[in-house]
C-alpha cells in the first residue's frame, strides 16, 4: 500500500478512500463492541451520577430536614426501634422531618471522621460513650440544651466533658460472668451475687475446682481473641478493681503511677497468671458465647447482650454473676451508645427538640426492649419485661448502678484505649508486665503532651 | 528382539523389585498438588458448608472434619436471614455496576494514555512514564483522606425533579466510587509495554495512508492487544469488586453501597456466623464464576503482570 502511494500518488487517494470505506464496513467487530461498551459505560456513569446523589448534605437542617446517623445497619431490631421513635416524632409535629441513615457498627467511626473532614456531618449522630470527650474536643459535637430532664438517667448513660453534657443514651450494657448452676454445684462452688461477689481467692479456688473436674481445657473464657474496644472495656475494670486505672483522673494529664504503679503490675501478674495456670486460653474462640453454650468453657466473661441467648439455650441452669472483687469492689465498664448534636447543624433547636422527645420513657423502653439492654431510667425499666424489680435481667441494672466505672472522660481516651489494648494483649502473651505498662504510660503521656493536654 | 525382551524384563524386574523413581516423582507431584489444592479449597468449602448450618453447629463441628462436610442440620435459613438483614440484592447490583463501568472506562482511558506514550511524539514522555509509574509506590491509604477532600470540591449536576442544578461535592454518589479508580498507573504501564511490542511499521504504514492517530489506535493497536485488555480488565475488576475503605469513607446512603460494606452489617454484639458465611458465599460466587469463565486469561494475567490480583 505504501509502495503504491509512492509510485501512483494520484490514484492513491482513490485506493485509500476505497480501503477506508471497506475498512469501515469490516471494522473489527470486537473493537466495535468495545467502543459501544465504553460509550454505554460513560452514559451509565452519567445516569448513575444523576440519580445517585444521596444525603451528602453539608447544610443539614437548613431545609427542614434533619439527618440522623446511627450505627445500627445490620441490627434490624434496634434500627426498627430507632425508626419508630423517629416516625413518632415526625408525626408529632410538621415543622421538621428527621431522616435515618444507618451504618455498620464496626466502620461507623471511620465514616463519621471522613464526613467530618469533608464538613458533611449530619445534625444528629450516635456515639460510643467513651468517644464523646474526643468528639467534643474535636468540635464535632455541641453541648446539649434539652427540655427533658436528664437527672433520672443512669450516670453511665451520660456523655460529659469539661463540665458540660454532650450526649445521652437510651441504655447501657453490663459485664457479667455466665455459668451453669449444675457445673458450679458439681465443683462445690457457691453462686456469686451482687451483694456477695467472689473475692480474688474465691475466684481462683473456683477456677481450680472447675479445672479439676476435667471437663474443659480452660474453664474460664475471657474473650481473649477480642480486639478493639473490647480490650479496655473488658479488662480495665479488673485493673480498677485492683486499685489501678488507665490514667490519673485528677487532671487526665498523665497515666504515670495509675497504669504502671504497684497495683497495676499486681493486676498484670494476676491477669497473666490466669493464662499461665491454664484457667483461661491465651486465644479464646471467635465467639465466646457460642463456645460456652457448646460446653467448651464453664464460665464466660461477657456482656448483658449475651444473656438472652444463653437463657434460651440453658433455661434455669444459667446463672448470671457479678464480676470479681479484686480488692476495691467489683468493677465493670460503663457507657454505651449515646446521642448528640453536631456543631455544623443548621437547625440545632430542632435537633434538641427531637432528642428531648426521644427521651420519653416509652421511647427508651422501646429501644431497650429491642436491644436487650439496660434501660437508662427507672421509669423506662418499669416498662421493659425482665427489668422490673423481680425480673430476670434486673441483675444487670443492679451491676450497672453498683459497679459501673466510666472509661476516662478525656479526649485522649481513644489513644489510651489503643495503648491499653496492646498492653493487655502483650501481657496475655507473656511479656514482662512492668516493661509493657511503662511503655504504654510513656506513649500515652507523650500523646497527651503533643496535643497540649487536650485542653479545650 | 532380544534387546526389546531385555528391556521388557528389566522393566518388569524393576517393577517387581523397586519402584520406578520417575513414576514415584509423578505420584509425589500429584499428591503435592492435591494437598496444595486442599489448602486453598478448604476455606472456601468451609464457607459454603457453614453457610448451611446453624451457629452452634458451626462451632460444634470446628474440632472435626465435619466442619468441611455438609452434615447435620442443614438449611438455607441463613440465606433467608441475610436478605432480612442486608439489602444484599441492591449491594450486588451496585457492585456489578461499579465494577463493570470502572473496568470499561479503565481499559479505554488507560489504553489511550499508554498509546500516546508509546506511539506519539511527546516531549519528555520517558519522564512522564516514570512519574506515572512512581505513583505506584504511594499506598492508597495515605491518599484516601486528601482524596475525600478533593472529591468534595468537585462540581456535580444534581437532578431534583425536572430541575438540573450545579452543586459542589461528589460524596455519596456512584461516580465517586468509579472515577478516582479509572486512571491507573499499573494499567497504563501494562498497556504501554504491550503496545511497544507491536511493530511500529504497522502504524507507520497507516500514517502514510493518512490514518489518524485515533484510527491507528482503534483499528490496529487495540485489536492486536487482546491479552493486555484481558489482563487490565481482570486487574481492575478485582479491586473494584473488593473495594471497602473508599466506599466506607465517601458513601453515606445505603442505596449506593457496594457488597463489601455489607459484610460489616453482621458484626454486631452477637455475631451470627452462619449469616456471615451465607453473605460471604453470595458475594464470592460472582468472582468464582468469573474465574471459571476466564480461567485462562486470569492465569495469563497473573503470569504476565507478575502480581497476584
């Protein structure tokens, strides 16, 4: 073709034109398909773009619609209860409409942080209790100004920082030890109660007796395969019962002495001892409740959320016991999911009005019933079967009232939690307790210092 | 004849006295392959089988081979429960759409870029290619937050009834899950390398005949680049399908979420592992089906790119 072009330039144009015509007729079928697909794809992006803009509203609240974010995607019962509270509010007035957007719990915080960085937070958010001071310090949240009375709420259901209340919850959860009455009887162990919990010595004797029965490799399941917030939530109360803590709560400026003092080291040695003596596994199964129900452990250390499932499976053989008194009384973590209003909300009064409405006892009861959690007020507890004074779940309310310790109310908490989690895992693995705790203290203090003490 | 008889008797003797080492190696190789196959297949088998069992049985079977066998109380209850808990059909449709559009646009855009760098006279194209390849060393996680800020500044057309208005911000849209992943340094590099292997004489002849660059691209280079297109398609599809962090950060509305976000729906305080396995099976099946359909291209893509998808 090139040669023809060189020798016969006049004729060449005609040949080329013919070739091009022929080429266009026999254009590669595959490529035609590819091009069609590409154009279709481009059109599809356009159409997707046109119909795909959802609730990314930096002006949330400005147009009479408030968006509420919750962590309940995948939890149909709790989500339905929240939706019914919202529906009731929407029907009760016509000025604003609240719209629910649900996110999966494990990734909820990441979604909020990303939205905050893009200035796209909604008006109302739910927050895991211990994160409230950090979100308030980061100016995600504004102090609450509610018409409803919060004085009747369990203290652990209120999120406070710098003397102001930023959030409240409809419920709390409580840590407990679940066991089979028949196993305890076989080992000659008394059932611990709220008024008379096991002491440290009693606890160890009980574990030794259960181990001697030979039914379990490790009679106690501490949930040692747990990660994230489970680690400080579950294990820091043991530390506090020994007399240590995650940080000095006087001014929240240092963990020195609290997390690496004598009491803390004593806790760490005791904690590792449970593993070393074979009472608890270094790495428990992925689902401690399922393992307990499959009789792979005698006692499971878990939360109130597991009680209904265990009661259904074991009936009256199930016993719910308080955590162990390791010297300073039994302790459990306090604070679960709570609600707050964001600083960027264009209609904070409406958001506060919704939250005040949602605090009616029947609304709190609705959510607590759906989640199997401890209602935040006595008035709501009276409406939830099982939480009346003689109810089967009343014991969790008693644990919460008597033993709940809030995780440190400081913006540094997320960092402290991570450091403590790493330390707890290292201790479980057999690392030197003093070294591990000193390192955690050093990192925490350095973080607080580099953030200017997390002052407001 | 004698030689043949001797050989035969030697073979028979060898068979009767000591095993043939070549045959042994062959059997050993097969056993090795079967074991390796089991190692890779068992997690998938466990997932499919567990999706048919109730939670307590999954954990009860864990200590025995029954964990991998469809025995005991089997049902499709977990699959039914998945649809009660997660809008799985919507998530699947979203992921199929997002992945397909990303692949098609990715092949088009990256091949055009590679064509320009491979064929056209561009000053400093060596440096441009180096810069493009250099972006491969930056992990996506470090770019994620700046990218969120960036896409939030981009203009978008919003359709509200019959009104079309221009607003700012791509968050919570389909395009934010597609456009940032269309241009890909590795795909450009793969296409560039492949285009370089196509003789330049072909397009020089076409140039002499008056063909435009785009005509050379679409009529000569692309029709000859089937293997490169297959490789790029597969290597674009897999991350698009498995995308998790990015949609987590930029998508708020449930109706726009892809399948991987759905996995998180199951990790509540009481995890239902049967449902987790059922959902995992549902979102794995399309990828397994795709693998079976394009097995040869898949293996070639890994062999030619030197990376695992």
